């Protein structure tokens, strides 16, 4: 693998104001950061003048894009989605299931395993795990999920119905108030799953028990959960007043109105918020009508709707979310935290991913003055085509 020397970019570093710096990449890792005096005769020189260099974005909640749906995906479908995401600055992602049959899970997990085993030398967004959304959810808060595939936890066999990857992180979103929900959280944590709270109407005592059992994160904050009222705290109020919780949020301006989006992030703090896309298969295909999850959905002016009248995921990318947060006044450092560092920390991969630091993977995205992707580098390899 050839060495790369990135020169003259404005680099976003952890907790610091962005500043000009050279970045030397060797063997897929960042080996030197310096203010304009890095030299390497062996490296390919890339001039990033006029660009902002971020750590690559990490999308922990993505159902697909450009026609590829995770629930029906082949290995080639996943690679196609990965190439599209990389073009939008995403360097790592979690394919995300909606509830389905165990046979579907097994088939797609095999496809993900195939991609993971062969992706290391490929310049597309790398799969670092899998996300099972809402398999154990509250039917009254199902949103676009399909209750006929919901599970009930009784003896542990139900978790075995969620096949695991040979290599990668395992995340699930659940409602802690479901039958035996707290025991379910404990068992998932015992098996090293990351447990996120979502699609829920849980009361405060149940939420406190879930937190103590190991569920400290919330999925697509504000959506599919009880809201904040001055006499009814709700799931939203509980999360905002529990200093140790974190959450992710869909910054598309549709799922959460921009003023509320800004309020939520300011209230919690950018160091505890992860941006997600909640992207679905029509992402990247424009407006129209599509088949998704066994029903017809429409996309009009960038907003999805299924036949039941529910929003059915988003058609944004992490790049769109980043632009939204910048428009709302968040700094480059804060946006980088939310798009890269915080997702990496949630997944437990922060030693190698999520920020521009010596020794970490060279997963990087350069944005021009308009916030568009000029260059994506994944593991030291430049995305082309």
C-alpha cells in the first residue's frame, strides 16, 4: 500500500479548533501530524487546500441505500451500498435490520460475514458490526417496524434467533418494558451486545432499571418514544435529565424539527450525541414510489411515508446530517464528535476509529467549502470512481 501525504487541509482534531496540518499515512494508519513541515519522499502528495479534513463518518443505523435493502441484501448489494456511503464520507457502518424472520437474519448475516472477510483492502465503507432494530419492541411504538416479527424473551432461545457475526460489534434497539425486558438486557450485556433503548413507552422506574442493567443509549431520539411534558417526564425527559445517558438522532429536519434538534443536542451536549442516517433503500434514488419491507412507500421532497401513514426511515446520508448540524451553528469539532468520535466510542472501537490521531486508521473525509465530499480515504486507500 502506497504512503500518502495530505497537505494544506484544515484538520479537525479531537476537542480542538480546526487548524492547518499535514497528515502522513503509511500502511493504512496515521503516522504523523504536523503543521506544514512533514516530508516523505516515498509518499504520494495530495494538496487539500480549501478543504476541511474530518475523521470518516460512522453510521450506526443504516437500513440501506441506492436500492439495496439490508433485510434482503446479498454481499454484492452490501458492497454497492458501501461504495455509495463512502462517496458521502462514511467510512464505517452497521447494516441495520428491521424485524424479520430468523431465516432472513441467517441469510443476510452470512452475506455480511462474506463482506467483512474480504473488505480490508477495498475502498468502500467498512462494515464493523450489525444492528438489530426493534426485535423486542413495544407494539404501540412500532413506527414503520413490523410487529408480526417481534419476539418475546422467555428462556434465552430468542437471542439465539439473532445470529451473530463471526467478527464485529452487535447492537440492538429494544423497549425495556416488554415482558422480561430487564432480564433480556442483562443477558444481552452478558453476551457483549450493546443495548439501546427505543420504540418504547417505558415509565421512569423501568428506565432506571434498564439503565442499571446496562442500557445507557437511546435510538433515534425523540422518535418512537414518549415525549417531554412538564408533568409527564417521558422517555425524552428521562434521557435529558440522566447525565450518563447518550443518544443518537436523525438530523434530516423531518424526523425532528430543526429547533428541537438543536435543543436536544444542546441540552445533552455534543459529546453525548451521535448522528445517524436511518437511511433506507431508496436513498440516493430521488423521489418516487418503492417497495420496502413488504409494502409500498413513497418518497416526496425527501420525506418517506408508508401505507400506514408512518415515516419509514430517511433518505439522507451522514453527509446531509453533518450539513444540517453545521447550519444549526454547531462547530466543526462538535460535528466531528457527533459524526465520528461518539459513534466509535459507543461501538467500543475508539482506539482505532473516530478521530484524526497518530496510530489510528486513516479513515478520513475531506469536505470543500460547501460541505461536499472532495476526497474519502478508507484504511489509507483513496475512494475512486
